[in-house]
């Protein structure tokens, strides 16, 4: 038994030694090539800035990547600037460098990185600079991966894309601890993902979106967007909410959006459109140009809890019962410092703390400084099964504006502490049609239960 164990240990050591040797060979080979052809910055005497010079560098790095991938070892980029383009990453590509010092610079004429229908790609500890150069019509992003089972992007800096910075289609894996900035479109665009994790990144100064998790058709997605810092997101392409969002979840079910810090977005900090079983919890949302947290259109199931909203046109909106939006819990949020001014003309108007329409619990929230309504409960006939209890509403002209229009369904409004100006008032669309319901002996509207609310 001892001899057998000894032989097994020796074989294990030999395998480890072989793997280490392959890695060393890849490093030495690359280092030699780097000195002769790839090392930068490129000076005008040794390396003329012609397309042929850039092409030679791209071919050299492509060969290095192909060889390392075939041997299942990483490519290491020592400090320097590597000016390349049109690289295709094969199965088992692993490219790593020295954080902040190993720079890959896109020279134009097509795309930078692409990979398609493989199992695994890894990029770590490198800087990727698109220089805002032209991308081919076929390329939607500086880094474009399609049908990759596991993409790992870790501790990278990615900037200067004329389109999206990173686009993943039908991919799983992780994007983490990276800084992504200066994309003309969005920082990260993931479509048809499969359990993708986007965690601990900083995404900023993008033209139309921060982190987008989309699907072509509504289906289970299972992505997690957690602990990211997103700021200064514009809406250069305009619209009424398609652009300008820090995090946008579209048709993707079973997604978690948690513990993100989002500020200064032209429209929404977190926007979930037709996304069922969405969890939006523990996020900081500051200075949003439109509604800070939006759950809208064809969703069933939304949990919006323990978020901080400070500065927005509207706070939290659970909307579009007319198109299937229903079934939500809105609890433990703080919403404050709203404004009447928004980026377009709105049928209701801005300055609303929390809005909800159907099959929704609104409980334990604190709203302060909602210049139109503290809460909008229903809209016209689009009201059903709301329970609004245990909330505090301060500094709002109307505490709860509840729809009593023809066709509006039941609502329970109890045990709230509300503004003295108008605690609970009935509305037909945007027209006030009732007196104070919070102090009435009984509600004149049979579908409403209004009890034990304190005006303070």
C-alpha cells in the first residue's frame, strides 16, 4: 500500500510540474514576441503607425492566444501597450496581465474581442481601451461574446467604446470587480443570459444605459446584479424610458437586483419592464431624472424592499395593470426629496412617492417631500386589491390619492401616519372628487376600507 501511494504522489507531482512548464513556455514565448513586435507604446521609428504594422501585431497576439488555448494555459501580458484589433478568442482562452499596466488598445477596422459558441473565456487584470474608434456594422460592442457557457471578466478596465462596452448573448458566467466607462451605448448589455452574475463593478459615463439584462422573448433568466456602483448615465438617444437607466431588466424573469449604488441617471435607477419574479432590494438610488425604481408592464411578482430613494421625479412605481402588471410587495423603503420636474410631459405628472395598482402590499415605507401625492393608489379603473398599511407620509399636499373612478376595485388603507393637508382623497383619474376620507365616519365608497389613519 505504501509503494502504491508513493507512486500515485509522484504521478501527481509530475502532472503539476508539466502544467507549470507549459505556463512558463507560454509566458517566455509571448515575452520574446512582445519585445520584438508587440511591446508598446509603439514609437514612430521602430513601429510605423500603418495598418500593416497593427495587423502584424494582431496576428502575433492571435497566434499566441491560439497556442495557449490549445495547450490550456493562460497568456500573460507584461506591462505595456498592445495595439491590436479583430481578435477571435478560442475555447479555453485565458488572458491576464498586471492591473492598470497591461493595456490592450483597439486600432479600429472591425472589432476588438469576439468569441462564439465555446465553453469558456477568461479576461483578468487588463485594461481595454476602445479609443472611441469605429466598430464594424457586425460588431455591437468592443467585447462581443455569443453562446459562451462561461465568461469571466475580472478586475478589468474597459472604456471608450463607440457602441456597447461589453455585449453577452446567450452567455453565463461572471463580470466582477471591473471599471467600465465611456461607452456610447451601455456599459454591459446581456441578452438571453443563463444565470449571469454582474457583481462589484463600477459603470459610469455611458451614453444610454448602465447595466442591461434583456431577452428577445420573456423567459427565465436567473441573473444576479449585485453590489455595483453606477453613475452618470445619460439618455443621448432620447425616448421616455428606453434609455438613461442605471439598471434595466427587460423580459427577464427571476432576476435579483440588490445592494447597488446608483446615482445621476437621466431616467431611472432601476427599471424592470415585463420582468416577473423580480427582486429589487437594498439599493441606493440618488438623483434620478425620472422614476427612481420602476416595475412596469407584463410582470407577475415583484419584491421592492429596503431601498433608499433620495432625489427623483417619482419614487417607486408599480404600474401597467392594464397590460398585465400585478402582484407586488413594496415594503421598508425610504423615499424623499422628489420634484415636479421630469424629462417629458406625463399624463399624471411627477412628484409622486409610491404608485401601485393591482394585487400589491404597500407597507412600512417612509415618504417625505413628495410635491404632488405621497401615494398614487390606482389610476382610473386600474385598481384592485391594494393593502396600504403602516406607512409614514410627510410633506405632501395629498397623502394617498386613491382612485374611485368607475370600475376601480377594492383597497384597504389603514394605520398610516399622513400629511394633514389631505390624508386620503378620492380621485377620478387626475381630478379630486372627494373630501377627506381619513376622518369620515365611514367611506362613501363601498370598495374602500379606510380606518385608523392618523393625521399628523
